[in-house]
C-alpha cells in the first residue's frame, strides 16, 4: 500500500469521524432538548393532577350543596302538599256543614211556611 492510498484512507476515516462527531453533537443536543421536554411534561402532569384533585373537591362540594338544596325543595313540596290536603279536607268538611245548614234552613222555612 502506498503512502497516497494510506493518506486517502486516513482522510476518508477523518471525514467519517468528523461526520460521526457532528452526529453525536446533534444527538447530544436532541437528548438535552428531550430531557427538557420530559421535565416540562412531568411538571404539566403534576399540575394536571393537582387541578384534577381540586376539581374533584369542587364537584363534591357542589354535589353536597345541591343535594341539600334539592332536599329542601322536596321538603317544601311535601309541606305544601300536606297543607293542600289539610285545606281540601277542611273544604270538604265546610261544604258538608254548609249543605247541612242549607237543609236545615229549608226545613225551617218549610215548617214556618216561607218558601
């Protein structure tokens, strides 16, 4: 092998090494960027977990508050229904008494001859 052939091989190897160094340098930058991205993703996931916990707590509070409100509405409706039933019973009783008085008045008027 001649010196020229050796020089060509060395130059070719030098080119390959230089390309490899550039590739390694690029890979290092890419890995560094990936590490930063992963770190940011970890922070984002952590923040999402915190927000999810806070949201879950808020939902639980809303469910409890609305549950109380709904129960109060139901209780109010039951109370109104009971009062209506009571008024209806009283109305029926008063109506019977009115019919009874009307009959008694008719009988009295008939007895004394007013018609």
